[in-house]
């Protein structure tokens, strides 16, 4: 079968290859991939994977076979899944049944594929930050996949929501959700405003100015480091104000049962039109590498989805 695999010699570190078909083990499902969403984290980590490893965390498709002990799904059933071990950028994908949710017929595969990592992360960081009505919320990297979901879910809590974007063009995607836009290069320069909740996926030099912009007794959740750089700050930036700094990673911070519940809720909202899912572009596996390079270079807002 065809798949996108880790290739340290490429840039980004992916290449198209023929690999053996996978088989489901105990507690697993074999899916016929219909759509797989791309996250920047997968692309960043590909260079650190053994060459030939099939990459990809998000997948939507139909169940082709059941592993031993799986009794909650049927062959032919439509599902959406999160694959912590990777493997979704392929024509057939093995996923843990415990990380898989049934997919309502009203939600198409391309939309569903965007939900696992980005959607569950958005729901998780808002939950971790105890976001509620009246909070002033700042979301960094708000024109990206996680950012777009986070803005919408934060607005559902009746918070006052601001999204940081690096350009006016990307700020337009923030404003389209109903949130305020803060055009800021994400380079560590001061951040205007004061916020009760800060949700940051940039990391690196941005953490110090974000702490400065957090209000007394505020909550900061760091869920990524797209800057790929160290963060330095003085502890006086947070302890006199009683700030809470929390770390989040979807595979370790969210139990499988909660992830399944979140994916099902998000799929229902997307099908009902109460959650807008922006798929910027799609491409079949065989033609996906240029589009993935654009995503990694931040030339894309919203989500990129691969198809068979």
C-alpha cells in the first residue's frame, strides 16, 4: 500500500513509499483510510522517527477488520480515530479501538479527519484552563488548525476571545470566527492587552511576554512549541500575580474515553453547523508533499487533509 513515511533526507522529512499492509492486533481496528488530517507536530517530529515509519495521527474511514477482543465496532462502520502511535498517512491504518469514535452519517470524512488532534486539543486546553463566561482569553497561533477550533469553543463559553495571528491575512481567519484579532509576529515582542486565560502553542520567546500580559490569578496553558526554541523568563513574571502555568499534550493529558467523547461531540457540532471546520486544501497521498510543505511553512490557514 502507499504511505507517507519518515525520510530524514527530505525536507520536510517525509516521502511517499510502498509499505506492507498492517494487520490489527488485540484491541485494534484496521481502517480503510478515507481522510487523514495533517498537523505541524507530525511534520516536526518526522525527522526524529526511524526512516520508513508511517506518519500521521488523525484518521477517518471505515472499519475493514477487527482485532481480537474488539466487540464495540462492526466491519463497514464509519469512524474517526486518534492514533497515538502514528500510521494514518496510509491507505490502510491500524488504530486502537479505545481511541476511536463512531462517526455520524451527517459528518463527512474530510471534516471528521480534522477533529482528533486539533479538536480534542482545543477542547482539552479550554477545560484545563477552566475557561468560563467573562474570561478574557488569548489564543496564539489562532489562524491554524488548533487555533480555529479553540476560538470557536472559547466563544461558546461566552468568554471574550482574542486570537493572535502573524499577519493581516491570517488575522482575517481569526475575525471570521467572531473573535477579536491581535496582529503580532510571535517573535517575543511585548503583547498588548491583559488576559485571564492564555492558550499558547508558539512557545520559545513568546512565553515571557505572554506571562507579562496575563492578569492576576490568570491561567496559562502551553500546548506546543512551534517556535522550536527555548523559553526564558524571570519567575517574577508569574508568581507575584498568582499565575498558574499548565502544560498540555493530547496523548498524555486526555484519557482515551474523554478523547472519544470529545470527538463525538465535535463531529455532531460540525454536522449541525455549530462548529465551522475550515479545510483549506485536500490532496491524495500521492500528491500531498507540496501541500504539506506549505502547511509547515505557515502558508495555510485552517486544516490540510489527505485522501486516498
